[in-house]
């Protein structure tokens, strides 16, 4: 089942000439990346802004972040070359479980190798180099995208002038790993799930839908559900919140691959900036990139204290709060606040750089 019908016709495709070596030791060949861009790359190759998407997101930034992309906004195609790539392991054009292993050999499905956030970043860097980018003005991402942005700040496979992390901690907690495993178990326990796949001649079962329902309860909050649904019921007796969760599950089944969900949620569990690098304190203390952390006070998936730890550990790290009752998804919902925070951050850095040039 192809999910490319759910992405913009403006999506372009870039192919990696050589192999992609993964952290696991596995090697992927013939890797393709589906990506989108807005604006033009300057002659110096230095005005690129990379936008990293969340778990079931895509490169269609104009669809899910329309309030942040546009003239005089935080992502301004008039001055920025904005690039967003569908992540490795996804199902919207970049190599993932639904991709063919080799001509005539069928798709990877459950045999797709384990990947990490670091693998995603490595492929993004190769794409950007292939597009002629020499330096990134900024890397910006929320949730799983925020994990990628942090890796960019630590490893800098290309020079990065600034990073903005929205609703993402420095390490995936036991709480988050546990919630992810509950979602994966819903897929694996589905009676329709046979040998790691949904049969191609049958519609997907309920496992992926249930996984999404669990996830939605962590993407919103107690207050958000109370405001929106209270205890209202439909004429058939179902609570409105039940109807909402079922609808969200059914929507995801139509647009997302179950094996991609398994692959990417496990990749999120791999997120730990300190893994193999020493103490978290030392890793964060070594970040030299100006970093904005946007936290959400009502986030139950990545609570405020996790974002405070991240910001406090980065020299000169700045933290701002999105005021919203809507939990983790506020970074998608409260776009006016997000746009203003990132815009002010980038303008302040540009002003400092301008003064520095004058002094020089």
C-alpha cells in the first residue's frame, strides 16, 4: 500500500549514490529521500533552514505549520532556503519499511533495520550537501523533530548557526518508552497482523488505530480533553471523546504505514544525547550553538522539568513557554506563539551578528 498520495505533488526525490551505514551496523543501499523546499539557496550556500517533522508528520510544512512559514514569518522564503525531508524509516517518499529491498524482491516490511535519530540526521546532512548547502542558518523541529535538532546541535555534520527545539527532551524517558511500547503492542496484538504485516489484499486492522488513540491521549492533556469534550455524549450514547479518538485512529490508518510507526517509535526510544558520549551534563555543556527551547507547561508526554534540564545544561540556552491547555500538540496548535518565539530568537541572533560585523 503506497502512502505517497498523501503528500504534496511538490515533493521531490533525491537519491544517495553510495551506501548508508546505520548505527546498528546494517547498510542500506539505493536510499531515496522525499523532500520539499521553499525559497532559494544563496550563492554562499548559507541561508538554509532545516525543518524536522514529528513522528507521523511529513515534509509538507506548509500544511502542518502554515502559521510559521511565509513572508515575514519565522520561516521566510524571501530570505531563507527552507528544506524539510521526510525521515528515514517513514512512508512518505524516503526509504522505509514500505520501500523495495531490491527490484523484484518486495518491500522490507518488518525486515527493515533498526534506525536511530542519529541515522536520520546523517541522511539529512547528505541530502543537504547534495543540494549545495554548506551551512545551516537554523535547524528547527518539534517532538521527534526536536530530537533531530538536538543531534544537529551536538554533532554538526554541517555547520549550524542556531537551533530551536520544541517539546523534546535530551533523553527519551522510561515514561515515554513505556507509552511507545504500549502503542507498538497494540499493533503487534492485532489479529489482522500476520508475520509483521497487514495482508495486502485486506484493509488494515485496528492495531494501528488503537496505537494512535493511545498516542493522542499523550499528545493532549487532561485540561484539553475537559475543555473540548467534558462528558458530552452523542445520540448513540458514545462519549464525544471516544468518537474523537476513534476518528483519529481511523485517519492514521488511511495515511500511515504500521511498520513505519513501529520503526520510528523505536527510533525515538534511541534518543539519548549522552549515549556513548559520556555524561549528559558534559554533552550539553559542550553545545556551542545558540539554542532556543520551547516547552509546554501542560505537556504530559515530555513534562516541563525535562525541557528545563535541557535548557539549563546548554551554555546560553534560552527557554520559553508555550501557554496552552492543549498539551504536547500545542507546538502544532499554538502557531502564533511558536512563530513569534522563533522569529524573535532568529532576529536577536541576526542583530548580534550584525553588531559583530560592525565591530570587526
